[in-house]
C-alpha cells in the first residue's frame, strides 16, 4: 500500500509515519507537508533515508501540488491542520483556510484519482463542552466552541458529504488530547514539562479545572492504522484515552515527577469560550477493530518527560524564532493580548 500522509512532519503525523514503517514493511509513505511552524523534518530524521519514505513540501490548498503528490497513492491519511485552539482564536482565517478549504481540495483530488481509502483525522473538540458523567459517542451532536473545532467539524461533514453523494471511501477518526514525543511546545503537556525543567512559570488557564481525556500518541497511531486497514467506509471512530484528568492535577503530577515545587504554577487569564470538559466513548473501535490504549497515563507522562530531558537539541530547535514571539505575546503578555481580540465595550458620551 502506498499512502499519502498530509502533515506528516507534525507531532502525530510523524509518529504515525515512523510506526507504519516499523510495522508494515511493504507499505510506502509519501509525506506531504507545508512545514509551517509546527512541521519539523527533525521529527523524521531516523527514517529519512528509508527507501519506502519520501517527502514533498507543499500546501494542501494548492490543487496542482496535491495532485502530483497523490498520484499513484492507494490511500490518504489526512493529518494536516491548523490545530492549536489559541491560534485559531487570535488568527481564525488560517484555521478556516487550511482545515476546510484544504480538506475540500484533498477530497476533490482523491475522488478524481480514485483513491481507495481516505482517513480524515479529527478531534473530540467537535463535540464541544460535556457535562460530568457524559462521554461522547460518534452519534453525539457536534457543538464546536472555537474557530479551530468549528473548522474541524466542517471538514468532518465535508468528508461525510462526499461519502453520501459520491460513494467516496472516506472515514473520520476523532481523538482526544494527545501527548508524547515530538509534540510542539505550545501544547499543554510539553509546555508544562519544558517550563518545569527550566524552572520557569507554568501558565495555567483560569482555575485549571478543565478536564481532558488524555491519549498517548502511540495509542492514537495504532488506532488510525486499524481504521485505515479495517475500518468501515463512511463511519466515524472515536479514539480516546481512559484517563479524564483536570489540567491542574496534570500540572501537579508533572511537577512531582520532575521534583519541582508547585510554586511554579502561575494562573493566567482564561481563553475565551474555553470548554470545561471533554471525554470520549471509544467502545465502537474497541468492539469493531479490537483497539485499546496500552499506555497508562502515569507511565506515559513519565516516558514523555524522559524523552524531553534526553532531546535538548530538538527542544532548542523548535523553541526559537516564531515560537518565542508567540509565547511572549500570548503567555507572558496574556492580558493585553486578550484585549486585542475582545476589547472592552465603550459607551459613547454623545
């Protein structure tokens, strides 16, 4: 099988590529990535010379480049996305363009080229804020809260429309919050780990009691591979962890594991429209495809900390330039940044 992987230089995509090449010797991977701030070919250095792997730099919104990269591929696994909620709040246009228009371009070309399998990687955030005691299954109403999650819900529906209208071989997966090696440091767990290791403040939004369903990236990638090989066309598959933990508990766990004081916790202004709770019901993929997560949260976080400790060169490479500017604006100067996107209303004196 020859697979076009979009966004393969990112966190989850690069983990997926390395896993597939290690488990499926007959598979070939074409990695199509724009190499934005979160795309990093250093994530794939160990397999760069593999004869079954090739890289093409390109934008999923550019049809000609997509068609050239997809030509001869049997399947598409579509990771490429603007995936950070905060960035979608501050600059929503890019999320809409990449996540909706880019997905549409891929679908059009995959249909023209008669690709046999199209797996679209989505998120639990499309289900929106959940009350205590509830886990969303695949039939839940989509109630996205942010421009990011709204753009992902839109792209999910596009895939479904192609399946229904054109008999297109599309499948959607929706995963909970991932963590693990090679994750870009703007995301919650690597940000907390790296700041703790450097004795820097750990910025916690609001009261820190937002709950997330944590999934190790290797478990997620195994789920995607199971869907690619044996999932039913037209279906949605949730891929979730087994540990719903609030952010403050996670921060304290990380501090304990690295032997740092809780005085490093710094509460910052919450993000607008911040969902309080996510939780996924993954019984469908467990029953149909025999998938289950293998990593416990305790062991997975410990392993992730060990990876970041051992890969200081990789950290230095991703922490410079654009990321530094982003961190300073939206964490160190958070109050003023939020005023820019939600200025206080003014009453006219006239």
